[in-house]
C-alpha cells in the first residue's frame, strides 16, 4: 500500500470500485478538492491508471491504494485488516463497487464463496467491510458511510435468497440493491449518537459506464450527474446529521416497502452473518468484529 502524508484536518475517504465509472470520477474529483483518497480495485494496472488520473486531472496522488476482489470474502477481510493497520483515521466510506445485470440472457454466476455473485459483491462485501471498519469510523467521527444503491429494487425472497430458481441478472441486481438500503437503515439506527451517519442513493439512471454498455442499454445520464449527487452525500455540511435515508439523486425518496420492515431487516442481518461466518469459518457475528 502506498501511503502519503496528510494533515489531521484533511478528510480521508475510502472508495471501493474506484478504477472505473462513478468510483473513478469520485476519486479524481475528491483529489481535486484536497481529500485524502484511498482507492480500491481488483486490478493493479487499473489502480495505477486511476492513481495517475488523480494526479494528472485532480492534482493529488492517492492517500493509499488497496487491492482486493470483493467476490471473495476472505479478500474483503484482508482489505479491512490492511485499512485498519495502515490508517488511523477514516472519515468517509463509499461502498461503490458493484456488478451490473450482466449481458442479456447471462446465466447465474457464483462468487468465490459459492454465493450468488450480485448479492455477494453488491451487498455482502460492503456489509462485511463496513462492519469491520466501524470502529475506525467511530474513532474518526464525524464520519459518513455512503452506499451506492439503485432506484431499481425488488424484495428479497428469504426462501430463495441466492436465486437458485428462476434466475435473472436484473432481479439479482435489484435484490442486492434493496439489501444495501435495508443495511443502511439498520446502520443508521445502530450508529445513532456516535457521530457516524449512513445514507444510500441512486446516483443517476443509466450513467455512461461499462456496466451499462455491457447490458446493451443506452446511457440516459452522465457520470457528472451521478458523481455530483454522490459527492453531496460525502461532503455537504447540510447533511452532517442526516442518516438512514435513501436519495434518488438528491431527492429524499422512500425505498421499496420491504426496507421499512424490521422483521425483513432482521432476517437479512441473520442471513448475512451466517453466510459470512460460513465463508470465513468464523463463529462470531460479523458486526464490528475485531481485526483478526
């Protein structure tokens, strides 16, 4: 990991999936604004390219770089260990990394842990990483957690959470995004009074990204559109104490009704902790586990 010096007043921001699309945009823009940006990716060459873009276009090198494949929960664990070891402050965590619908008609895919891929990467990796980093975020408060979700949401079927029957990439994606929002609401409740907030957003519809092009969709918005909406949740002083909300770009919007159901959120928490424990061979709950 490459770590640069910083001043205590400089906000430190970790962005997952920072090597393309919205994550790349945020990394460059935040560097331009003077933040200390820790960039995550799964490809070292693309991490290097993002670091160069931050310096060339944003005027600042990364505060650090971290490499991990979020489709493998053991690598998510190692990512958390590395951040906790190398950094003594973290003011913003942006859970941005994600997998789209996939090409039209694509078959169901599994993560390294044998889990449905979109649930694993879009939701479960961020769930585990966030819980591992909560002690650091609390010590760094005021701090913020921003979950990049979607306006496209479908309820989770707890009888078939891994979509082993009647699979479609669109359905898998939308369920994973609702799971992110449900987690956001839970986080806000747990973090009340700690100085750490948690919010989720739909940054923009069909931004011009590789994910959208893979689906053969026509882009309806730009990275600037989604980037500015996300940046607002990261650094707008007016939102310093706002938590547990879902925004359609900048509009506070009710998510799918399942997100408001405490019993559904409890079942999701229990499912998440069980899947993570099985994948990592752990016996204790995932939430706020100490570094191993």
